[in-house]
C-alpha cells in the first residue's frame, strides 16, 4: 500500500524568502506520480506541480519547484520568494499505478503542512 | 468555465437522515472521485468511477453509495447519517490519459455536519 508522510504540521516563513515543505513516500511501484496541492483557508484544492517517477529533471512551475530524490523517496516542494498569498495548507499526494500499466489516477494524500507567511 | 460543481455547499443533518451530495463536471472527464477531509487531515478516497456505469470502492466506502449514470454526474449518497460522517466532501474529476500525469480537478467541497 502506498503511504505519504508530511512530517511538518506547520511551517513559518518570512515574506520574500524561500521555504521547503517535506514529503516522503512509500511505494513498491516502479512507476508513480507525485502531486502537490494548495488549500487556502477558503477550502478549494489548487493543483501546483507534478513529478513523474521517470522524469529525469525536477519539475518546476513558476515559483514552485520539486526537489525529487528518488533513492530517498522524497519529493519536497520548494516555494521561492514567498508571498502573503502563499499562506495555506499544502498537500503532497501520490498517484497509484496498477500492475499491467493501467492507472485510475487515484490519489493517496499526506496529512498536509500549514504554511504561514509573515510580512 | 464551471469545471466541477458541488451542491450543496453546506448542510446540517440529523443522525439517521439520508441525503445526496451532487457533483457535476462539464469537462467530459472519464474519471471522477469522491474524497472526504476530516479536520486537520488529508483527503481520503471514498469511491471513484472510471466511466458511466462503472464505480468502485476507495479507502473509506462504508456508509456511502454512488452511481454514475452519465459522464457528467457522480452523486454520493449517505443512507443513515452518523456523527462520524461529519466532514468536508470533495468531488474531483480527471481526463483519461495513458501517462496519468493529468491532475485531478476539484470542486469547492460540501461541508456536512451530522448532529
């Protein structure tokens, strides 16, 4: 069974600084995908970034990047130049990939990290 | 640009009552999902569907039922509401793709309280 662990219940960062949110995972699959979502206080789930297990380069999307270390089974989210609007809950999630090459895209979520950006 | 629409946004139920949470998507996505999020926790999969007429259980299906008669709609039914079902419910959808790197698109959630 897949498992996602986010060990930081809460993180604080000063505006304009960079912050790293940790995510480790456990899976026996060779092929898998890792997603990061942002959940502001308003409650919606916003997709940020995706990393495939066979991707050779770390994913980047604007101020978001993934520090993907496959051997250590970690996929940490790095937010550069933090903004007040980055204050939110952040979830790491893993996509299941079934034997035989099929995937129904089901996601297993971590418990989340609450990020607070201070002015 | 509707995306995934969930109704209602809020609901209070009494123990033992039943209700249906509605979910509709206008993106012609094959895959749809129902998750619940308990306070301070991550999302857990209740049920999912890979197309009209096809549904399957997720991690926490007990106390819930689903149906998928059309591509667009994926309602979630609570038959006998229990306090343990107090949660925020999210519906999501995703297009089919062989690489499965497409993200799920989420609705805004339904906040349900069972008293």
